[in-house]
């Protein structure tokens, strides 16, 4: 049974506010992390290894979140993740040695990708899906992604604060960057009252708790495999390593990078609104594929640019297209499984993404250490194109309820 409208609205508002706070922190962390590690004297390969370790840890934590949601409830799990976010920010600010910092990266909530690949995601997705009717689900996920991406864009601008503090206040670059990681911990604290206000009665009686996956098992596993391929390609071009490539190839300054990634974030945020409307016209799967393909071609073309302006132009075009599959993908997964399976489906389709993406950054860091050409961008783009073609071929006939209702005479397909 659906929750009363006023409860749904309150839940959505709290999730959006928490998403904004976390997105702001992720925005500046993804740009500061490579600069901070380089300032500590680390190599490009070591930077990639940290990104790999971070994504690997996020994947395992996300998998745990999918299982614990049935036992702990959404609110307790989100509050526990918030405590982990606070500890992560303080840990990075206080630790500078390689192995201890690698442990913090593995166990914490650092996000080198600029998107949401954290333990928060499956729980928030399940709550969001429960709070929206079928026809409102994709716009709800679009707003969720929109808020997070705009906040991340503002966070990217905030990555220039250490440079500003150095010029105006005479603060050492390392100390200024450490202060930003403390700010990341404070943002975690600020989400506590938002999560504490969520309903505390999400758990069904012990004997009525649903199994992790039931009739939708095969669909979920197929999607998890495809999403893993996409994420493996994306792991070569997480935002931290994309910024590292720009630093190395064109000598880009941190404050300039902050401005560039602010505008990429704005374009990405605008694309979410377009994605929801486009999905109403051509369907969720086609929206994912038809916008993703040209963005991957832009990615492949970037290393062949000899001028920074051309590379940034392609980056901006890619940013306007590449993430239109984010709200549509989330909505699609929630739509083609039963309501009882949603927490597990969100976890099992996001965990392999994190684990597969974890393989890419270390390889990308090694490639960047060998050559500044940008081979990680080419490899990532090719893998993403293969994913798009497979997704279209395997799932274009598996449609969500709202698309079936719009065309009742057409088969939904098997999956």
C-alpha cells in the first residue's frame, strides 16, 4: 500500500537535501583528491590505486547495505553510513602515509568519480521508488540526480578554495586541502538530522520479510553484468583521473579545472531534465543508449586533441549526454522488479558497477604514467559503446509498466 502523500513528500525532500550535501562534498573531493595526493609526492599510478581501492570498498559496502536494509531499516543504515562519511573526511585530513590512507580509502566513502557510487545509493533509491507512482518515478529520479549533480558542480567550484586561501591568506596548499576534507566530514554531520527525520517503521514483521530476490532474479543478474561492463569502462575515466590527465597533458591549474568541471556539472544536471522527457517519448532503454553512444565517441576523440580548447569542448558535449542514463537506469531497474525486491535489486545492480569500476583507475593510472596521450579515455569509450549495443539488443523489449500501459497491444518481452 502506498504511503500517504504528505509522508512521501517529506521523505523525498529529506533525500534530496541529503543528496545535495553529499553531492557538494563529492564534487570538491573528486578534484582535490588527485591534487592532494600529488602534493604528498605520490605518483600517477598510486593515485589510480587509491581510486581503485575506494571503488572496491564502496562496492563491498553497497553490497552489505542491500542485505542489511531488511534487518536494520533504512534510517539506521543511512545514519551508520553518515558516521562513516564523517570518519572518512577526518581520516584523510589527518593521515598522509600511503598504506594508512589506502585503508581509509577502502573503508570510507570517498568518491573519485564525481557521481554517486556510495553505500547511500541503494537505500535512497529504494526509498525514492517507494515514494513515487509509476508515471512519476522517472521524473523523481531525474530530480534526485539533478539536485546531486548541481550540488557536485558547486562543489567543483569549491575545489578552488585552497588556491584562494594560499593567495589571500598565505595558507600552505597542503593545509588548505586538508581543511577541505574536514569540511567533507562536517557535511556528513549536517545530513544526520535529515536522515533522523525519516520514518522509523520501514521494517515489516519478522515473518513477513521478503526474500532478497525472487521472480526478477534473472533480469537483475543480466543488468548487473551489463552495468558492470559499462562501469569497467567508466573506471578508466573517473573524474579524479580525468582531472589528472588534464593536469598532466595540458598543465591545467586546479582553480581552472574547478571552473571547467563546474560547467560540466551544470550541463549534466540539465541533461537529467531532458532525459525524463525523452524517456516519455522513446522509452527508458532507448534514452539510455541513444544518448550514451555519442558521448562515448566524444570521449574517444579527446586524446587526439592537441589544443586544450578542443578537448574541453568535447568534454562539455560529453557531459551534456553521458549521464542521461543515470536517472533512467535507476528508474528502469526499480520498474522491472517487484516492490519487495527493490532494495536488493538496487544493491545488486550497483555493487558490480563499483567492483568493476574499481579495476579501471589503477590501470588508467599506469597508462597515464607510461604515456600522457590519454589511452584510458579511448579504452573507456570503446567499452562503453559495447555495453550500449548489448543493452539495446537484450532489453529493448523489456518495458516498465508505464510504457506497457501507453502501448497495451505490444508485448513486454521476457527477461
